[in-house]
């Protein structure tokens, strides 16, 4: 931070201060906020309007007080659950890399994609295979990780995801328009017990393997805590090293053991995963 030669955003700092006052107090009026912050009421009103439009606060009818939205608590709770998931999964992913040598990622669902939250790539025997960094977006319907999740999550969640993807403008989500193809993919994934890449998926969210080819293949398995699937673990290898059939034969047992160990550890800790 010391090396950043830029100015801070004063209005953002003020907005965050107002939000913090509301969160700390539980509910505050305009007069309360003016008194504790010392900001002009006109400035506070603009901040409050912005925070309300962004859905992080709301105004109570009975007294006009401002309160933090429940969505903030949900977001904080989600972050806590994911930190717990990472903490439990990291040593198991480390052991997995020792067994299969190929790298893996731990990914969790977002509204329209999967997101990488942990990877053992730096520990694997093949660290030169650059897997998506933390925060990397993974296509739901073409990737091994996305397919493992879609096939094994609860039906209500699956339907909500597919409906959102049908409205997507991303080229990589067009498969969502083909209900028969999606159903066939789900059935095949369940039959195999693991997710596998679409043949036309070369690692890019939108482009086909003809346009962008990472020359890899992947399989993935869900972490299951019935009826929830808090995340998935994949394994990626180079296609010139072995076929998918060989990878399944050699590595699927270790991958299955890893997700089962993660699920068992989560249940042992009695963590409340409601995704």
C-alpha cells in the first residue's frame, strides 16, 4: 500500500463509515447519523440513497430508521463457511497431490459459474500446469467441476441455476438452452459418479476447444453433505500424458477418497453448510 501513489476516495470512506455506524447500532435515524458522523445531512442522504439502491441497507416504515440488510449477514456467513471449507480441505488436497501428482482445485458455486477458492497446484508434481487462480470463474455446463455440481446439487438449486443460465448472454452458456442435452449430461455424470469436461471445452469460459485449447482434461467429484453440495474437487492432467480412461482408472479412487474425507471432516466439525 505504501507504494500506491494515488488519492483515496473520500466519498467511499464516508459511505463505509455510515454503513459501519448502522451495523454497529442496529438501526439509526438521519439525525443519529448526523450526530455521530458530523457529516452534513445532505451528504448523508446521498450516501443512504446509494446504499439502499445497492441493497445493503433499508429504511423501516414505522420510524424511518435505517438498518443493515439481511443480505450483508448472508454474505458474511457465506464467507465464514467458505473459510471453514478451505481450512478443512487444504490438508486433504495436499495429500491428494502426493497421491496422484496432478493438480486439483476446490471450487464452489456462484450464481452463474463455479469459482476457485483453493488449489494444490503449487504442491503438485506438475506445478507448471497453471490452474485458474483464486477467484477464477469456471463454466457451469461445460467444465468437469460445474457438471459435477449441477448433477449432484439439490433439484431446487439446480433449477434456479439453469434458469439463470438460460438468460445469460455468454456464449459459453448457450448449452443451457438445450434441455435434452442438459438432462443427458446430468444422467451421464450421475452414472459415472464424476463430472467430465465437454469434448469441446478447452478451459476457456466461452470459446470452443478449436479456438482456445489448454490441451488438458479434467474430472471432478462433489463434496456431499446430504442434501447439500458445498463444493467440488477436480483433478487436471495433460492429454498427451494419458487418456481420460486411464486417469479415471489411476486417479478416481484417490479423488473420491479426498471428497469423502472432506465431507467427513466437515460433519465431524458439525459445520452448518446451507448453500
